[in-house]
C-alpha cells in the first residue's frame, strides 16, 4: 500500500518532463505531483478561459489530470507534455459545457464579418459582467495613481483638459500658458499615462488567474488521493 511518504515524495524541480513521465508510469506519485505543480497554472488558465468559473474549472482540472494519469502510457516522448495536457483539459472543459447544455463554439471557428465583434460584445452589456463595478473602481484608482505621478506642469493640464474636458483655450486661460503649450503638454501627459498603464496591464496580465499556493496544493492532494484510491480499488 502507498504510504504518505511515497505520495508526497517528488523528484527535483529541474527534472525533465520525459523523466517525470517515466517515473510516474513506474508508480512514482511524487513524479506525477511534480507534473501537476509544473503545469497547474497553465492548465487552470486554459480551462478557465472556457468555463469562466473557478469552481467548475478546478473540478475540470482534477478530472483532466486523472484522464492524463490513466492515459500516460500513450504519451509520446517526442511530443510536448504541456501541449498534450492542455488538449486533455480543453476536451474536459468543453465536455462540461456541452453536458450543461451551453452552446459551444468550436475553438477553431472563425468570426464572420457581419457578426458582432468581441470588442462590441464586451461593451454591449457591461452590467452583466461579473464584478463590473468593483473592476471599474479598481481601474479608476489605478488611473488616479498614475495621474498623480505626472510632472507638475503636465498634471494640471491633463486634469483640466483630459478629466474636466475644458477646451484648449480654457485651459490656457486658467493656467496662463499659451494654447500651443497646452496641446504639447497634454499630448505628452497622455503618452506618459499610456506607457505607465501599459506596463501595469502587462504585469497584471501575468498575474491574472494565478493558481499557486493553497489552491495548487489542494488540487495536487485531491488528485493524488483519487489516484491512490483508484489504484487500490483495481487490485484483486
């Protein structure tokens, strides 16, 4: 019978995928745990992009890992493990959508020119977006923080022209500077804000739908427990 020590033992973090697969096929659950930890975030994000729900995604991820464990002997060494696993989790997620009765659009389907674009769909029903107000508040605070970092001479121009939407002439009169200066400073301020917000977005995208720490641990432990149970149940 597998002991807890056998279950949690794992190879080095630097072990190649092929080595981990070989060890897992030999009954080393620590190797399969290492595979899960290595690709948990990738597969969670993949499944969530289809299911759009954390709970459903975690269930799909567990089932996908069990499918992968059962089919591990079919994995070809010349293939990429991450791609093989992603295909399994995509199929599991799509299957869940179909069983729920949801309309499933093939991932390789093209968007017709007459169809509503994704950008329009995102803006068409903002109130139906989950946590829409909270998101707007967070984005507003982020923009306000970036505006505060503008140089003094740019910040006042941007506040009056960009936020208060005064005309160039009105801003020039209020600040006592030429209209040409208002235009140049406003243009520069917008460029600075765009650059800063773009960096913020790039960093935030990298952190989006993070799947580490306790959630990662729970998935690994749950899958390993089911693997042990399935293995013990199949013994004569």
